[in-house]
C-alpha cells in the first residue's frame, strides 16, 4: 500500500484506496484454512483431460455469519484447482451463467492464442442480446463510465475489434500445458472489466506437475499448501464492496478516479477465508503462494510467537523451479506473482503459532494467516541443493531487438488512465510485432508500482535499477514487480505459438484503465 499511496496524495498515505468493510470482522486466526477442491476431469480420452466449469453466481459464508454474493467458477471461491501433468493437454469447457460476458485466461500458461483469453474474445451469457441490438459507445468512452454501466455496453469492444471471436453460452479452452511444472492461475480477463470480475471471485489455481519435480522430495500431500491470497472489503449487506458501485467514492473534481491507484480491501483472504489458521506438524511445508489481489503488494515474513523470523526458502518462481534454493526472511510478492517456498516448523513448541504477516500492511492488513504447531512428526522431505537444470540461459548478444516501455499515469482523461509508451490499450493496434523464436530484451520503467506481466512466455530478469537483479528475481518469471521510479530489463524468447498476445500491468485497475498492449508473434 505505501507505494500505491504516492499517486493518491489527497488521501492519507497509509490507506491509499483502501476500502473499509461495514460489517463486523472476525478476529484474525480463528477461521480454518480451506483448501480449494481439486476438479475431476469429466473424461480423459486420447491423452487429453476434459474439464467442465460453470461460471455462476452463488452466495457463500466468507465472514462468519455473513452471506456474500460472489461470481464463481463452479460455485466456489477460489475456483476449483486443476491439477495437470506436464505435456498432458487439458480442455476446459467454460459455461457462462453469469449476467455479464466473461473471458478466461490461464495466467502463465503456454497457450495457443485462440485459447489465451484475449480480452475481446467474449463468452456471452446464452441469453445476451445480439451486439447489433445495442447502442455502442466507442472504447475510449468506456473507461470513464465503465464499472457502473457494465450491463449496458459490455460487448462494444468486440465490435471495435474485427479479430474478436465471440462465443455464446460456452467455450472450450485448450491448454497444451507443454511447459515447466509450476502453479498457474486462471482468472477473468474481459476488456475494461477484469478488476471487478476477479474481485467478485473469478479466480482459481491450475497446478502443473512433472516427474522431475516429484522426484525432488519436496514436501507433498497435506504438507503442500496452495495459498491464494487476496484482499477484499465487505458492504453492510455482506456483498463485496467495489468503488464504482459505491456513490460516495465516485469521482470528485480535482481528484483522480476512485480506484486510480488500485483497489485495496481491509480483509485479507487466504483461499477465500479471512486471516485463516492452519494446524501443521512440526515439519517442513511447501507453500505455493499466489498474490491474487487486484492491487495490494505484500512483503511476507513468517514470525513465531516469541518474535523469531523463520526462513522462507524459495524453490520456485512464477514459471517453476529455481536452479537452486534462495533463502528469504522477507519476501515481496506483487499482484499475480507466485512464489514457491518451503518453511520448516521443526523444533517449534507444540501449541505455538507462526504468523505469516505482511510487513507493508497496517493494523489488520498486516496479518495474513497463521500456522498452529499441532504435533511432532517425522519429516521425510528435503530441499535439494540443485533443483533444476533446464532454466533458459538467453544472452544479450542473442537479442534481435531491444525495446523500451514506460509504464505511467496517462496525461489525458483527467488522470484516469494508465499508459504503456503513452498509449492506452486498443485491441485494433499492434504494439509489438516479433517473430516466432526471436530473443528480445525489454526495458521497463515505472512511475509507481506496476507488476508487469507477459502472456505466453517466461522471462529472466537481467537487471533492476541498473544493477544486478534482486534475490526474489531468480528463476523464470512471467510477472515482474517494478517499484516506484524503477527500471528493469528482462530477456525472453518468443517461442511456442504465433498469434496475438498481451502484456500489461497486473494491478487489475491499472489494466482496466488502459495499461495493456498487444504483442503479435508472426
Ligand atoms: Cu493474470 Cu493477462 O493476466
Ligand atoms: Cu500498474
């Protein structure tokens, strides 16, 4: 929150855009940690697993005694986890029973363009009026009206984008999953409406495994915990608060948009539960962390009751295993980043607690979740000194292009846009055209915090602020957290598939306010 507040000088620095819940909140560490259900394939034939997911509204008890309406995948938040083997394709049929068009993107997936969830490739509700029956607004007007009018003009962009492929009712997404083992996540990606859709619950995990990783001996089974961390705020009627829906937070003269810096909640959810607690054996655990928040940054620390900090031993990044473990005592995690860490509870007294806290939070947003040491147990896991030897080693000298991108607040539209290279997103414009197989160096610079994500490819961080990358930049990434005023260089190879892909800021509000661009691989 600290850095986000810098764009919001008119508000107290400690709160930024933080919303306040209007319902009683539980004491931290009283609610048990849920683990999202693992989805079973409806069939497996010809080496492909077929899954079905229905996107629908549901009401769930997220806060004790309070009913909250959600948009969900299969009625649960987080959505069901898909557990795949590397190289074994999955086809997921999404049925849209929500009142709005949707788009599904598998974040971090090496996915053919047709299934990558381009923001105008809408899945319309089956009874959605045909676009011709609508009075469309040009895309550049939608930013200023967007969230309050989403029922009226959604779908307008597919008209402005001749390449959009719209489906009605259902759509099959095919994921080859021919990629390194790692934890991916799927979430909504509709143009201009990603932030409110994800906020309302459209996010789930997709884990890719392989034999090499299985053989390492990392903690597994109940000792491997997927943790989707996301902040939210709750209105008096129990629904999730989102600024555009709250008239008191609408634009005022001289004030940037109500959610310009990004929306922050005052409740930290882990796997959909507020500040949960989880009973553990006094052994090593593998925590597969995802920051699924729209805009909140975390700096995690694991702290014992007597104030001791436990190491977070990172074994994997966004795109899978590191070459060798990296030990952190403080681990920064930006929106959309995944960190695969091992924590060792050995030697801690039975009954004691370890809290995972967010050093950037204040008050209750400083708390995340806790582990209670329930019993001693045997530990057969270990962390090998060498984790993987298949990380790409692209060199600057191989690069056929060096490109520069500035991620900044827009000048126009009264500060209510965010731009890459001076431009807001336009599906009809190609921002970068490259060839399949090209190695490129991309240089980024940011005004405030921007977590920058590339679709399709993983990249290595070459430098940060003109210096060597930081310890948490290790491995293969698909999202890099640019800090305020910072520059960074990444290197990647655009291989896999041809077609239209994206890169964008993964602060979901920045993304919806234009901070996204097209990448065409030919
Ligand atoms: Cu997680 Cu383009 O998104
Ligand atoms: Cu941003």
